[in-house]
């Protein structure tokens, strides 16, 4: 006995299709992207839905990141208030970090992380000075890249061996 034929959705560009069908296709494309079984027929609709999908994902990721900073600030405020409250309630009223201080700690953490990620090599001296010196010496860039790649690989292998040798560093 043969299985019953699978009911396939009608194509989305069918003008006779209902608005409900078009809405289902659009929502499925918005949620799943190109992995959705049926895509909207209009290029304009596909591009708007794809852009909306990426913007919503970006906003959610940023909201989660900032929520983590808020949690850090709240923990600092709670621990600080609790410790100072047990030491001296009169002093804690004036010295305990409040919501503003907790938010400030979260913002400072965010600024420090951003600065370290984006300007870290500048702050640490980085490889820029070495690259400038090699360029002024007239060295070949391709040869320097090969040398850097091999030295980086050797360094990574040495770190990996050291990590494997140290039992307490295993994750």
C-alpha cells in the first residue's frame, strides 16, 4: 500500500492564494530565513524580511549583552550593600553602592571591554611597531607573513602542550 501523497503548499506567487497563506509564508520566512520551505515570491518582500530578521537578532543579542552588564552592577550593589549593612547599618546608609553606582560599574565594565577589544593592540604596544620597522627595512611582506604564521603555530603548539601537561588547566 502506497503512502498518501504529501500535501504541498501552493506556490506563494499564486495570485489566487489567500492573504492568510501569504502571511504564513512570510512569517515562516521571517522565522527560519532561507531554511524555510517556501519563500515569498517578491524580491522586495524577501529582502525586507531578511533585513528585519537580522535587525531583530542584533537587537536581541545587544539586549542580552547589556542585561549581563546590569546583572554585574546589581550583584555589586547587592554584595556591597549587604556587606556594609552587616558591618554598620548607619554607615551603610551613606556608603552602600546604590542603583546608580551599580549601573556605573556596569557601564565602566562595558567601556573597558570595548576599549580593550578595539584598542587593545594600541594599548599593549601590539605588532604595529614591528610591522612598521620591517616595512621601513624593505623586507618582503609575504615572507614575513610566512615567518609570522610559522612562529604563531609553534607558539600555539607549545601553549597547547603546556595546557595538556598541567592537569589543573584542563577545561
